[in-house]
């Protein structure tokens, strides 16, 4: 008998195991054929540097469904929800059989539905795949619950529940509810707030936050007392929660930092964590709005600001316009990202690169006179020339001609490649068609790029790509060495001087402003005003202008953008005692001639100190003077070939280039001219041929047939030239002194023009002439 019973038990056990295996295999098959529909569409939310939601967007189905991350499910939130909704959540496989039997018994004996048996997992299944409440659909719901348990961990299922639980209207998820009702993240909710939120999904139509708060409090307190009876929380926790008032009402989703939020939400991520410091962001937004309002009488209506923390390289403030919601002045246009002409803001980088190439030092002298590069003749802002200027003077006064010369010496392609490597996207696209004018703003850039570029000067010459969003700790920052620490220091010293023409003397709030370096810029036609400043703590970029690109006579970087820059630094770094940049080891000091900026020679009588980079900066001695043999009456000069045995004397003369001679003549500045060379000398000089300044080599000139106007002939010659000879198509035309202007009427077609000086040196150019009916 016992043997038979034992055999039966073995047989039934085998059948039970086989049945279990069959059921499990059937589950796997159905799970493969009918996968759980767990693709949830979440609202895109933008958070600040503390994780608080500062901007949010509706889902495609117009729901507020903000994703709650696992680390936002605090122990208090987890404990409260599990205790209220499914206290055996961590013990059942998705379906609680005991709860189902209990619910069925109550419903049968009381002849109505008095108790449910849905677990948290089953509620998630119902939220993922809403269906009518029928017994068949209930079985589907239980199957989906098993699928969820098979695919996810318990914490992930709880996360799904908290993301999908309905709170009435178009609110889903505890993060949406806590943000719109309590203006805080779920992990900051109190026990009373969590309990209040947990009861709304049971009766979302009759328990509306802000409308039925008394009923919600009554139901909340009932559950709190139940928690107390079950010893879920301490007596003090329950007492504090019972006494906490409920004043919440549904508010609007936050819409802060709108320009940055709109730009970032295109990434398609559910949660975008920015580095925005909300308090600073809101202060600067108010400052920009108030400042822009003060400019409206001048017809200047907008501004944009970007602030970067130089220690973390995080973008902590991003203001795209004076007022995002001002439709009359295009407030929704992102002025921080709009492509504009950068004016003179690229000059510091150029001079820094020239220093690193050994082309310049701060005291190096450059000629600020009229120049022409293949038809391109740059002008200074005030349309004046300054003659001899130092590099630091040219940068302080933002002179255009020395900058164009510096770019020509450095090579525009090298400069363009550097900008492209610093994330200047429009310049990267246009690099093949950019010319020397790019250093004066003849290119496209935006405030994001320029502010990021200026962080180079606060980081020892390194470009570190600004962080708009929180970077993965495993992801290395993009870094590029652009300038040496030495050249960076020299530029910082120049840009931090306050005795500059672009210092806003009418600005009254500079007494406790931190020391900063800054550079202004004004685009062609006065359409854009720029001012970008920095110290060790922050880099601040400011743009002021109109989105319509309307030019305003009063618009300039110094007068309009810099006062706003100073106000911002007074706000974010007020009275800072942060130390300034120190002179690096690769930067040294030497004495140079004050007239040339070169190491002094024996003839130099005036010297100044200058920064330089050993083994990089030029070592050529000053050579701006030469000793010449001249006749006793100082009317004739001699070369080595024709110098007589006796009857002459020697005298030092300054070497004045042809362009500077022209400048001195136009400005009536006297200088010691070298006497004409001995006319009896038969030596032919090789170097220093005349430079024909007009007409332009290779140019085409249209001349009216009815009223032909002559073309002018001008040239620049050396300091030792007294007479020049002009030839047209190899036929002698006229001889004149070197400074005189001549005119001639050319024939149609190609024309060869030649100019020979009194030392036999010659220069040829070709032009094309066409006669038209004008």
C-alpha cells in the first residue's frame, strides 16, 4: 500500500514538474510572440545644475509624463507607495494569489466589488496597455505582469509605476505631479505630500489638487493613521505629517532658460541635465531685460549673454534675448546662437598667435598707414591713420590696419584652421572664401563660439569645449592647445588695462568690480555690439543689437555692450579679491628700442621693457637707422661705389619706409630725408624698387567714351629716391619728383605701366581698360 502511494506521489511529482516546464516554455513562447508594450513616451525635461526641473515639454500625446529616475525614488517615497498600494510587492511574482482569493471572497459574499487585488506590477501592465475592465482582460493583465517581472527588477517596475500613475487631466507620473503641484522633485517630497499624491490616482475626478484639498487632507490623514496603526512610520513622523497643511494647487510647467531649453530638447533625450545655475540665470535675465528696456529710446532692442565658469568650463547662464515672450521684437530668436559679424573680437587671438610665431611682441612697432592687398584697402574705425604704433596700442585701440597686417604675416589659412578647431562652425564652412577681412569681422560667428574662445585666455592658452550639459564622468573633455601660456599672459595684460578708449567712463558701478580683461567689437554698419570679458572665475560674452540687423549710429561695443558686461560682473563676482594671472615661466622681460620694439642697437637712445618668449621671439637688433656718406653741404649722398676719397662727411639717418614717407607727407610731419644719390654714380641698385599704388595691378577700369577721365599715377619709393620715370606700354611718358601725382588717358585693352626710380630700380604692373557708353 505504501509502495503504491509512493509511486503515485512520484508520478504526480513528475507530471507537476513537466506541467511546470510546459507552462514555462509556453510563457516564453507567448512572451516572444507578444512582447510587453513598454515603450513609454516621456516628456522632455531640462534640469539645472542641482537637478531641479527648469523647463519641460509635453509628450506627443499632449501628456505631462516626466520621467522619474531610480535615484529620485527616495526611501520615504518607496516605503509609502509600497505600503499603500502593494505591501507584498517585493515578495510576489507579479500577481498576488492570496489577494485575489481574498478579493473574490469579499466580492462574492457582499455581492458587489468591495476589494481589488491588483498589484503594483498589474497596475503598470494596465497603464502600459489600457483595456476595458473584463475578466478576459484581467487575465491578459496578469500575463503582462508576469512578463514585466521576467524582464525588469522590482525597483525598475516601481519606477515604471511612479512614471505612469495618473493624477487627473493630462498629468501622469509622480515627477509631473510633484513638479506641477509642489514645485519640487519627488525626492524632496515630505510624508504628507507623498501620501496626498498617492490617494489621487484612486479617485482622480473627485480628488483634484487645488480644488478638493479638504477632501484630500481627510483621505490623507485616514491613511496616515492606518500607517500609524501598522507601525510603518514613527509616531513623530505621523504627527508631523498630520499637522502639515495642504496648500498645493496645479501650477504651470516651468519654462525657464527657454532659448537653451529649446536648443537642447532637439536631442530627443527624456532628461537633459544642464549646468545652469538657476539663481544666476534669473538675475542675469532680469538685468538684460532692464538694460535692453533702457536702450529702446535709441532703437536698440535686444541683447544676449553667455556666462562660462572658468574652473569647471560649465555654461552657467544662457540668455538668448531680452525677453523670450516679447513677440514685437522677436524675443524667441536666439541671439546667443545667431550668426553675426564678430567685429574686432577675434583680434586678441590673432595677436596671441603672432607672438607665438615670433612675429610680434607687445612693444613691437607696426605701421598704421594706408595699405592695399589686391584691391582690399582696410580702414580704421575712425578712418584715421596713426603712423607708428605698438602691438599693444593697436590691440588696446582696436586698430584695423595693424590687425590685417598681422593676419597677412601669420597667414589667414592658419588662423582659419585655429578657429575651426575651436568649434567655429560657420567659419569652417566658409573657409575657402574668407579673406583678410575676416579679422575685422568679415566672417560669421555667434556669441556661443566667441565666449568659448575667450576662455582660452583664462586657461593658459587651452581651449576646453564649454559644457552645456553634464558630461559623463568617463567622457574626457575636448581640449586643444591654442596659445602658449606666455602669449596668453601678454594678451591678458594688454586687455586688462583701464586707460583704454573703450572704457565706459560714464559707468558708475566700477568701484568694486573685480579686475577683468575685456575686448569690444562693432560689426560693419553698426549692426552688432560685442563685449567679452573674463577673469580667473568667469568668462562673460555680451551681444547687443537688433534681430532685424538694423544699423544704429549709437551702437558700439564700448558704449553699449561694455556697460552691460560690467554690470554682470558686478553681479556675479562683486568685490572679488581673486588674484590675477601670474607671469608664466616661458615669459621673460627684456629691454627694447622704443621706436621699433626690437632689441636695442648702439644708436638707440630710448629703451623700454617688453615681454618676450626666449628662443621664439625675434632677436634681430634695431635697424631703423643707417650711417651714410654725404657731401659737406648735405645735398648729395654716396654709396660705397661712388664714395670719394675725401671731401665728405658721415651722418646717421632714420630709415623711413615708402608708406611712412607718404604718411608723413600727407600729415605734414617733418623728417630727415636722405639727400639724392650721387647722379654720377653708375651702380645699379637691386632692392627697393618703387611700389605703384595706383592703378592697381590686375584691375579692370571702365572709362566713359563721351567723357573720358584720366587715370592717376602714384607710387611709394624709398627715402633715398628723389625722382621717378613713368613708362606706358614701354614708351616713356613723363619724369617727376617721387611725391608728385601724374595723370594719363590710356588706350583700350591691356596696358603696361612701368615706374623707374633714379637708382635704376623698376616696377611693372598690368591693367585692363574698357571704354563704355556711360
